[in-house]
C-alpha cells in the first residue's frame, strides 16, 4: 500500500538549479522509482527570493500546485477548490550544504536497491520519498504534506497514526534524547496530543517539561500535514500583503521580499499555549509581524496535533564533518528501510582494502586503494596506489587527481572537487578542510586542517592578510569567509596540488606559496553561489555509468548471478545506451567463452528491447531476416569476434523505430541461441557409438518408450541454465493405460531413399503423414522445427547415417554404406503438447532404432547426449530431462554441473516395496485439451535467466535444491505432509 500523489513539488533556492532538479524528478518517473502510479504533476519550483525561508517556500509551492491543478481542471484563475481532493507533497531542498554541492536532498547514501526496476544512485531525496509514500503518509486524508530534506528520516512499517475524523494540521515528531534536543526543536503537547508550544534550543527545564514517561522528547523532524481545509486557508493568504511577497506572483508584482519560517511563523500560530500578542510580537521586523497577524487570523481556528512515531529516527545533516561521516558509515537502525553497504554502485579492484566501517559510493577505484574505517569516498575515480586514513571525506575527484594524492598524508580531512561556473566560464575548484574544523567559529579560537590558525600560518607562510580584508573585524574572520581556495591563475592551469600543498611541511610549502598567492582565490562563502549543480549532477551520472560499464564486465566475465536489466533500463532512460552496447559488444567478442558471449548478446537484446519503451510488438518472434545472415554465418563458423562486429554494424540500421528495435532484439536472441547451441554441442564428446551387426534388409528394429513425469527440478535442465547454474531433475518413467505410448521402428529397404511415416497413434495405426527424401536438398530444412519430418531428418544427420552437407549425393551415400535406404515409422499415443516429454523421448527412440538398424550401438548415456545434440541442431533448444525420464526406466535423478562440456549423469533411486503400487494408486492422467508447447515457454525462461531476474535465480536455486527432497520422498516413501514447509511449492508447483 502506498500514498498516491496528485502533485509532487521540489523547492530549490534561487540560482539556476531548477531545470536540473526538474530533470532529476523526471528521471525518477522514467525509471519507475515513483511507483506504478506516479504523480500527475512533477514540479521543481524555484524560490522567488534568495532568502525566502521554509514558510515562504511552502506558500509559493502551494500556489504553484494550485495554479497547475486549476489549469488542468479548466479554470481560468487559481481556485482553492482543486485542493479539496488533492494529495500534495512538498519537499524543501533548503540551504546549501558543506559536504554536497547539490544540497542535502541529493546527498547520496551508501546503499543499493536490488529490487528497483532501474538501477540508480540512492539520494536522501529518494529515501524521504519512499518513507513518505510507503510509510508515513499511508492512510492520510487529502491534503498537503510538507517535508524538509535536511535530515535522514526512518519510520517503522506501521507508524500507528490515527487519521479517523482528522481535522486541522498535524506535525510529525520522532522520539529523541534530551541531550540531543538541546540543539534542536521539540514539541510541548497536552494529554490529548495537541501542541502547546514549540521549543527551540530550550533550557534544560523547558526540555524536561516536554519529556514523556520514558524520558524521551518529541523532536521536530521537519514534517507537517495540512488538511484540505487548512491548506485552502493558507493558500488564501497569498493575495494578502505582506504574504504575497512570499510567492512568484508577489515578485512579478513588485512586492518587497519577506522571509518566513514554516514552523515558527506558520505552524506556531496554531499552538494552544501561544497567545496572539506573543506570536505577533515575536516576529522580527514590521513586515514579519504583519505577516504573522494575517496567519493568526487565517489558521488559528485549526487544531494543531502531534503524532510522535515510536521507533522512528531522525538524523539532522549538520555542517559537522564528523557527524556527516558518521551518518554515512554507521548502519541505520533495524526499523529503517535503509540498508547501507560498504561499496554502493562502485567498482573496486581490491575490495579487501576497504576496512569495515568505511563507505564508498559511486566510485571507480582502480588498483590498490586502501580506505580506513571511518572514512568516506563519493563520486571519485581514483587510481592506486593510494592510502586514505581514518576520518576522511573525499568527493568529486577525477582520475587526474590520483598522482597528486599518492604519498599524501590523508587523515581527518575533507577533500572535495567542485564544478563552478563564473558567469559563463566553467571551471573546477578544489577545497580542503579538516574534519574537526568549524566553518563559522572565529579564527582566533578555531582551527583549519585541525590545527589552530596560528600554527597553520607558521607552517605555510600564509598571512591573515592573504585570507581576509584588513577592515574585517577579527571576530568576524572565520573559515567560511577565508579566501583559501584557488579558482583561476593567469598563466597556469590549476590542479589538486594547489590545495594539497597546504598539508605539506614548511620546506615544500614555500615552493607553492608564490603560486598560491598568484591565483585568484575565493572563500567557501563566495563559492557557494557559483556551484554548478547541473554540471555536478551530470558528472555524477557520467561516473555512475562508467562504473556501470565495469559492472557489466565484472558480472559477465565473473559469471555472477546479478541482473543487468535494471542498469540497462537506466542507461536507456539517461541516454547512455550506446556506451552500454559498446561494452557488451566488447565482452562478447573478447570473452573467449561461448556461454559468456551468449549472455552478453542476450543483454544487448534487453537494451534494444528497453529502447523500444514497450512499443514495437512482442519480443518473441522470427529471427531469420537475410540482412543478419552474414553475422549468423560468422558465429556458426566459430568466429565470435567477427560475428559480434557484424551484428553491431547491422544493428545500427535498426535503431530508428520501436518496431525495428524489437526485430533487432529478436535477431540478437537468435545469435545468442547459436552460441548456446555451440556450448551444448560440447556434450557430443559423451556420445560413444560402437559397430554392431547390421540387421537383414527389411528387418524392423523397434523401440517403445514410456512417458515421463518430473517430480522436481524441471527447467533446471534447460540450456544455458543447466551449464551455468547446474541442473538436477527427479524423473519417473510412466506407462499410459498400461502401455509405452511413444515409439519408433526402422528398417533398411532396397531403394536408396528415406521413407518417413508418422502413424496415427499406435504402432499398428495407419500413416497420417508420409514423406520421401531422395535428394540431399530434401533434408536442408531439418533445422526448421515446423518443417515436415524435421525431427526425423535431424536424426539421420545427427547419427551420421547421412552426411549433410556433402558433395556425395544421398543415393550414393545410402547405396555405398547400407546397400539401400531406410524406412522410419514413428508414433505417439499422447496428444501434441501434453507436457509429458513426447518430442525428446521420440527423438531418443528414433535415434536408438536408427543406430541399430544402421549396424551401430549406443548406450543409454550416449543417447541422452545425442538427443541434446539433435535438439540443438533442430533449433528447439531443449534440455535433457525428457530423454532421461523416458529412456531410463523407473525413478531417477539426472544431474549436470555448472560447467562445459555439458555432461548429464543419471542415478537410479531404489524405492521400498509397495511404493510403485502406491504411486500408481495416486496418479491420474487427465487431458484438458490445452496444449503446452515447450518452445513457447522456453524463450521466456531463457530470457529471464539471462537477465538474472531475482525471481528466476531464486526459482532455479530452489528447483535444484529441492531435488534432494523429492529423492528422499521417493526413496523412503515419505508422505508429502512430512516435508518442510514450502517444499511442495517447488516440487509440485503448489
């Protein structure tokens, strides 16, 4: 269950980031992270003023939402009526953040979402969206939710909020310690849960008054809900001065700016313990007091209640580097939906060098990169050897920075690379601070690089006059406004070394001091308005897909059971599909392994299918267009690299429409099947044929076989699953109406031709289909399963009774080797598509009788592998369980290991006396009239396996694991009621 939003708004500061944030919202819609029913309106809303405040931003966002909903409703003016049934979520990005250029909302968390439809970085924004949508807001009535993004918020799956007969406004609180509350806001409530007051950084006595029986206090966590009635009244204030100045309409009307707080200017007016005089006079200047007066009149009638969520947690993202590093390295509580990992969306060559308690997110770490516990790396591409000590935060560093970092003592440092735009000039700037530094403390009592400022000055030769203007009062001088960071140099390009030298001993520092002084430098305070959020988000995305290409190589070449489909979807959504296709081409052509190459081609098909975006028709379909024939021939000949290159060339012609993309995807699956066939063909080495006495001319050799039932493990025998994962199937051979229902007979005839007859139902039935082959060309359609007599033609070729292709005519081959031709009769008493293994068992019967009639002998093991060979040549792509079930009597387990060459081993299961009779007494065959064509199911099974969908991998593991349960059941005669819970699901499909 999830909340369904009418409008989702993300507010952002004035300054050019609104377009980038709008694209971020749209990207989340495309990749499905906003749920199956995403909001009808997704809006990034820029604050009309530079310092609007959370209250002003809320009113402006509410106006924008109402205006868009009014337009959709056909209104010509803003109508408050549209809020009546609307569900609106407003997320405030808030102020700038020292440790992420894109703000707290887009601070990346060290986590992955394996079940997400598309792979992407997980930001705090995503976490909050999930919490609001799937937990906190579930069951709430229509209205407006407002949520800050300046904290990590976790809520239990059942928040326990009672929404029955709700009216007014509700604030959400989380329990916290009284110590933590000294620097935060808390709610003072009465016994009915109505808010009496909001205490911010209160005294010990004030905080104690807010405490509950367990000693915790309800912390303000930045989440408020306005009922529809309250939202309408708040919206109505946007036309009343001075509140009109909070909106873009006020800006366009020339109103002077005003700054309002959501909690202390809007919410507080509804607190029961606050009088009108106290509230209005508590405002700063005249305009704020006037605004408070308007808000009191509009909102005071609404009750303000609080819901404090037990087991919820709130972690404000402070400007303390120590706190921020802890937030990204400590595991969230058990009640959280967050699941942090050591390396998220990152390629790390040597993961053993990442100590427990460290964190790597969206990085490419090549070579030896050692990371100590308590350190974080985000959005970096680094090459070792590097050693990063404890207490560090590295962000935004490119591979070019690696040389400068080698041998550099990194401990308790924050080192960041920034994208900055100075008017129209883009540039890169590096900042370096200490973990213990405070941005705003006066320099005379603070530190830089964890050292007192005088010690820093002495070590580097830098003077106070280099950093601050002489007229700036000493108490105003702080790290925030110190011009430390080089931005431009008149004659030289700046690099990371231009800030790293600040760590160097005095002897080395003197060489850099002149260069540093010659550069144009800025303080962090001056840099903040110049940060290019659009460029930063783009760089993160570039790096994400760069490490994604490494993931593709790692997963494919390492034969890992990780799905690449979510990454493919993201690549398509974000325009990185060509890079992913190129990587897949490279893996397929250089892997040197048919199995790996086949999976890579299957992944190409998935990318093409994603590019079609649900249009273009069904994924399954024909794949024999002549335009692809040259590529297929190269693959068939064993030239995988040439075949992949030719496929890529042809692919470029099929990218212009969804229909062509889907058809191209089908042909890539056809190419993949060629490589699967070649892998399965490795089983031919386990086919041993010996010479035997040839029966007389006209003598029939007849083979009759039972049908089969699989008790467990079915589909695990299917290539490529059987040689990539390993297969295990428990089969039982069964008679139908007391007879072996499947059979074939072969005899030699004097005329040098092949007579192929399909009988009506039993060995004595008249023929229903007759075919005579007198030329080799009559056999050339043997690989087309629907062609007349295709299975029998393939049997002659696979047993090498007939050499095809050959320069020697069919007539000459038959006369020279056998003194004549052959006549073959086949029958099956089972309906077509019964699901009892008819076609594979029939192939085994035909090959057994044909071998014998041609004066050869093959063991049962050889026949099992020979049928595998035949079905690959026939292009039906079947597995081995059918022939194991029908060619080996009784109850048995067939197994194959996760390796090539593919070999099937069979073990018969001895059963206790009376078990067969018990089984017979409990089996009933019912024909429903519905056909089950394995070929139609096979493509979906193989496609899901190659995509490594979690459900497909889980099913395969369970199928193979549960074969042992079935074998125990048959060997001991145990009843199904004695099995472990859930086992029947895998054995019987229950």
